[in-house]
């Protein structure tokens, strides 16, 4: 990022992705990549130096907009003091209710604690699919157990038998197995 400085004041910020007209002269975009810093500064274009001293993690803080200053032959972009985001939910007030924004006591904005708890308790789809498969299999197993006519039939549900061939044995039990964990 660049800034155009005229008479010691920043008059415009520039991205460097297009040409610029200064006075009556049109400069092409490539001056930002081909010209030296001294050549650009000679026509009033300075590269912006970013001062992130006051910038804080945007997940937890609201940062101010950057302000630009020209001093000592350099343009600096810096942030003001960051403000911590609300930890708790913000509720509508009686005035908000009057203004038609919501009903008093309703949540107007979620706080950081609510947002983080939701992240922690969000269940990935692979787990919900697995959980549903376990519940389905559990229901099938319970039905098989309920349908056992006697103790020997119940015992047989748990005994593994070869359902494959002698060369390629597949050991399974009539009750089946739970799905493999994710």
C-alpha cells in the first residue's frame, strides 16, 4: 500500500494496482514495482509502513480503523486502542422495544462465551452419522435379544460362526457388531 503526499500531507492512499495521475502527468501502474523508493518519493508516493502495536486478535477485540500519518519522511498506518468484545450476551432494553428493535430481555447479540460454547458443543457431521448408525444397530440388537425364545437362543446370538469359506473365513455373530468408531 502506498500514500500520495502533497505539501507534507497525505492526500490519498493507493493500492498500487493501477496507474495514477499527479498534476498533468499520468504514471502507469508499473511505477509501483519498477521504480525505486527514492524515485517514487520524488513524485510524492511513499510506501506505507504498518504499525500493528495496538492491533489485537479480531476474534476477541474490535480494532479501530487505521489512521495514516506522515512524519520524518515516512507514512505510517496505525491502530488506536482496541476494545474488548462483550463476554456475555447483550439484551434488548426497554428503549429498543419502543424503537421496534426487539422485545426487552431478548438476546440482541451473542457474547464471546456463548459463541465459544457453541463451537465446543457443535457436533461434526461424521459423529452425528456414526451416532445414528449406533442407535440403529442398538435397536436391531435389542429386537434380536427380545426375540430370543430361550437361554440357548440368547446365547447363540453372541457366538461367532464362520460365514465365509474355509480358505477365506469370515467370523460373525448373529447379533452383529456396532459400527466402527469415527
